[in-house]
C-alpha cells in the first residue's frame, strides 16, 4: 500500500479555509491568529510523526 499524504497540501488547504472564514468575517482577527497558531502547531507535530519510515511492529 502506498501512503500519498501531502502535509504541505493539507496545510495549504486548512490555511485557505481559515483565510476564507476571516475574509468573510466569520471569525475575528484574534480568532484567526489563534487558529493559525494552532494550525502551525499541528503541522509541526505532524511533520515530526511523519519523519522516518513505517515499521511493522514485531
């Protein structure tokens, strides 16, 4: 099985949704900044987990 997850594309998609919500005034500037910070944190954690190769447990 091939795992074709693209973390950069995921980040761009999530960021795009936040940008759209902010432009549509669905969220405040502070909520937008907080959401971007949380998104960045989740992205960094994801990259740490994806770093390396998958190993089948013994």
